C-alpha cells in the first residue's frame, strides 16, 4: 500500500470553510458540503473530514459514514493520470486481470491507490463499452484496446514525462 501525504493549501481550506458556512444552515447540509469539498481537494482525506465535523459540531464518524457509503466520494487522492482496467465480462475473459496485475507491479501500487508522486492512480471498472477491443485499459479516458501485459510499460511511458 502506498502512503500519500495530505497536501492541502490554505486557499483550499479557506474555500472549504466558505462552503461550510454557505451550507451549514441548510437541512441535510453534509452531502452538498462533501460534494464541494471533494471538488476542492479531489478527494476527502481525514483532515478535510475533521474540519467538516468540527465546524458542524458533528462526530467525525458521521462524516466518514456518509463519505464511505456513497460511491461518488473517494478517500484516496487521484493521480494526474488516471489509469483504469476494464474488468467487464469480455475484458475479463480476454485476460484483463493480468493487465491489472502488471499495472500494479509497474506502478508499485494496488487498485484504488495513487503513486506517491501523484502521477498515476489505478482503478478498475466494469465496462467501458469497447468490448470488441477487449481487454481494455484507459488512461485519462483514452482507450487502449487489445492490450497485453507486455504493452503496459509502453502505455505508461507515454505519460511518465508529462
């Protein structure tokens, strides 16, 4: 597991505190605050959850419970380049699990994580709608089809020097 430290700025915190103040009097304000907080930071680290909980005078466990219940929220940072492996039926049958293993090995992270330099994050999805190109990997939405484990290093090289 790679550990990525929290790197929030004073400007981000000021924006978060403004969001909280703008919504705190609304009934059910936690959801819109979490949505906007994720827009500000790109994810919801515990440091951000703590600011929200403390400012709203609610338990951190309540904020965490909502943030982990809804799939729209993520507690992990995303890299500048978002890599995803399709694990839908067509891709899986054609060996996408081997692609995921190769990506994890090449990036030094597991699915759902971000490299320590925040250049890459790795996720999986169920279908990108390109079954005829199976197995499929996407990087920042660009689809790479009929990928083999041997292709992974070359695909990543396109993005390493950005």
